[in-house]
């Protein structure tokens, strides 16, 4: 029996285990929209296509599943670009389905036509234009396979209207075979053995982990390895939650706004063991001063991440979980581990000194400090919430003051730094986990970039909480202006035209709360957390509070501004 | 340093754009690129001539390998290989230069493939040095147009 393209598409999604589709309709995608009610997908109608992609991304990061969204051609498709680039930079598995004008019209500058395959090529892992309904099932299958395997990423499938409206015999491909796509999963054994010997020779070793640990689900293996060898661990922004933030071996985040002890330890270490991280410039600072004394080992599933920015001594291409599992097995046969752990005593003492020299701190006075709000959120959620952030100061304070113990609990745009990510991502996470507490820690600038999704949260009764750290500025840019641009706050003061966030929330049918004094913070949070509605919390905070420590761009990471 | 890279790719629409986009997006340089179908029609061979230090070349080959549409990447530097390019040159002819042009063409084992009252179009195939020498010799006669294929290359043996 023949099936239409729309039916084939939805059948394929079903077989991929898709449960949720974040979507926004339009002319070119109508055959699919029309077919949707015949299926039992949970469909979330967003209010802007960018919101759809970020929500699918938040869903994917929180659940570990592939996020799916469905939008129309032209502007619908181009509105996904920021979301695609965000997911691409952070290696998040998405399948983005875009409508396209009918194949005979492609290239004719038809109404709502955009060459989205051309536009999205550099910000997707792969993309497809389906030109024949007979290719559809194979392409959807491949799209999911590519999105979730190897180093995951977003895949876009462009669907001309005559393809989804067309019909053919449905044949589901049994397996996927793509000649040019064979990710390396198992690390090279001799390299792994060399790595272990190098680690065991080190006197001042550090483990440096990134988002790859979370993607690979290798947190437990990493923790066991760190404990077995008693090696301190520092995390990138994307790696937070990959190793428990409250663990005695945790040094916290490193890099531009990393902790003093993490940055000092990395600068002084004689062995840097990088796992699922990519030596990003916000981590390394000045590249020739990054871990200058250290031998370097690097595990990554993506060969292009290795020796891209920093030369490493032992590269290991493979899945973090598989490689760490092999290392654990080999280490169990090693004698002298007790001795090794003991030999690191001096190193741990040194790190303790750094820890006590400059702890993360702030002074809470009569005005609410943003860090205080985050500490209270941490305490009141017992560190168990799913936290999303926007980008800027709100994001860095979250990374510093909320200690993430579990993977998939911090959802943040690390690589692209997309303002407006956090709120729709929180909606996606709440869809994945309706019972859990999901909080977007936002700024008054970034929350306004996708504020329209309040309607989505209200529409689907998603009790997402938004904590706006309202300082009246685009705070991180203001901080750079303060430090490096003569305190000239050009284009960064937005407070004079700020909306009344409480009224705004109420206008959408959500709850709005405000705290202007430190003693109001806890009651507002308590009220928000017990309300089964979306809540916007407006915390009026110190306008010119800065994020510290800070490594000026391009400086060595041990040259931190500490106040 | 200059590198010649052979890349086996899927013979599909958009593949050239993916490869070219990778070079432009990451600031790599393409000196020449030629591409055509292999004996196996779903597969094409690209020969790319590029330049960069070891680290850049390592990234170029890794990034090419990472593309889903790329089947195999071979950097020919350090290997024995032959590389050839074909050019078409339209050169002005006058009664007093005609004989010399024909004799240069002959020496370079070229062919005159089109004749008009005022010009010859000459086809020559060779490695980089030979092509360069040929062009230099014809320059004084007045070259009107040049079309080059860019290198194609194969490993010896």
C-alpha cells in the first residue's frame, strides 16, 4: 500500500522513538501538519521557530535523546539558523525538518523559498534536500543516525511540499550504511597504555573534562578513575555536571571565569589529561601559556578537535566511555597505586593553598547580589534542579555558584553563546521531565530575546521558572566596557526602557514575582517553586556587579583579575 | 608548504559546496581544484592543491575526513606521485611570430586546436614547471586568454 510523504516521515519518526515534536506551521509544511493529528506525538506549538530549535535542543540535552522540530520553508527555516549553530557548537543531536517549496519551483525565487540547505551547511553536521519521496525513509533514517552517533550534532532535512504530498510504497531501510561516515569509537590500545604510563609518572596531574563526558555518559567512569588515582578534576562550562561539583577532587570550572585554584593548577600541572574537551579559547586564554609545563593526553571522538589549538603528546580518538573503561581495566592490574596516590600529597596541599587564597566570593549588602540569588536557588533546589541559562554574567555566575553534581542538569549555550537560548531550552527540558524543577537563570537583556515563548509555557501548562537577574544592563558587555573600554557604557544600558516583568508575566497568564531587597529573595523563590505555573521572577540586583575571577581575553589564565 | 590532496567523494549535488565551504569557512586556501567522476559513477575524485604548515595540513585532512560525503583523503606529499595540468592558451599570431609559436608548441608537445586569422589556441599538458615555462615563452607574443584545469594527480605504481 502506498503512503504519502507526510505519513512516511511520521512513521519514520515513530520508529526512531521520537515522542515530542516542537513545531510551527506554514504553507510548505502543511501536508505534515495535516497528518500530525493522526499520530500520538506530543506536539508543542512554539511562538517563534528559533524557540522551536532551542526547545528541541533543551529537550535533547536534558534527556539525551534526539530533539526534533518541524518548521516551514523560507523564514521558518532561516529562523532555525541560530538554533542550529548553537546545537552544532555544543554537539547536540537534533533533527530539524524544514518545509520547502515544491521541487519544480526550487531556484525560482518562489514565495517563502530559501536555500536552507545552502544556508545551514556550515552549521549542521549534515543536511539533506529530499527531491524524491522514494528517498525519504532512507534519508530520515540516516539523519537520525548521523545526529546521534559519533560527535553528535544537528541534521537538517529539507522537505519540498510535493515530496511530503507525494506517495510511494513505504520501505523502511533495515540498516544504515554511509561509506564516508564511520566514527572511531574504540581508542587505540597502545596509545591508551602509553597514556596510563604517562599519568603514573606525573607528580602534578590534572584531569580537564568537557561536554564529551556528558555526551558519552562517561561520568561514572571518569569519577572512578579520578578517585582511583586521586587526581583533581576541572571542568569546562560544558563539562559541569560531568564530574560532581561537590566532590573533594573537583576544582570547579577553569578558564576565563574559572576558579583561582583551577587556573593555577592547570598552569602549574605537569600532566594534563583532557577528556571530551576541545581547548576552546575561553578555556585556554593565551595559548602558549596554557599548561606550559604539562605533557598532554587528549581523548576525543572527533579527530579534528585533537591538536587543533594545542599540540598534545598522546592523542586518543574514541568514545570517552569506552576509552575510560579500558583505562580502568588496565589500571586494576597496576601495582603501586597506593604509592602513587600518596606521591600526589604535595600537589594536593598546593591546590588547597590556592583554594584558600582566593575563594569565589561576594559581599551581600542592602542590595541583592546576583550570586546570592543563585546560591539560594542552589540551596532551595538542593542542587537537584535542571538549570538552563542565558548568556553573559547570569551564565557565568550560575557556573560558579550552582554546584552541578549530575550530568544533563546544566543546559547552556557554551560554544556559540546564544542569548535567548535558556528560556526555550527550559521549556524543552520541562517537556522531557514534566515533574522536575526547571529553572532558567536569565538576565534582563537575554530574557527579552525569546520572551514570546511565555505563551508556549502557558499554553502547555509547563511550570518553568525564570529567575531574571535584573541589573538594567547587558551586564557582561558592560563589565568589559568597565574594564577595557574606559567605563563608557555605550549601548549597554537597557534599564530605562525595561518592561515591568511582573505585569508582562501576568499579561501572558503566567505568574510574576519581584524581589528588590535581599530578604525578599527566599520568599519569592519559595512562592515560585511551589506554584504549578510558569513563573517570571524579577530580582532587582546590584547594577554594576562583576563576574570574577576574570582572565582578560588573550591573557594567560593564571593572570586573573580577582576583584 | 604546497600539498596535493586527492579526495574521493560521493558524486552528489552539493558535495563541491561542502568541500569549498570547509576551506573558506576555516580560512584554508585552495590553489586549484579539479573534480570528475571516477570509473565508479557514484564516486568522484577531487584533486586539491593547497598550502599550509603541518598543523594546517593536519586540520585540512582531518576536516575533510570528517565530512560525511568524503570517502577517502590522501595527502600526496611524501609519496611518489605524478601530477599534470592541461592548459588552453590563445595567443596572438603575426606572420613574423607564426613559425616560432609553432615550434615552441612542438617542443612542448602541444597541439594547435583552433586557428583564426589573428590567433592560435594551443593545448599543452604537463607538470607545473613545464606549464610555467610554456606560458613564459609565449608571453612576448601576446597571450590573449588562458584556461587551466588545475592539477590532477595519481600515486605512482
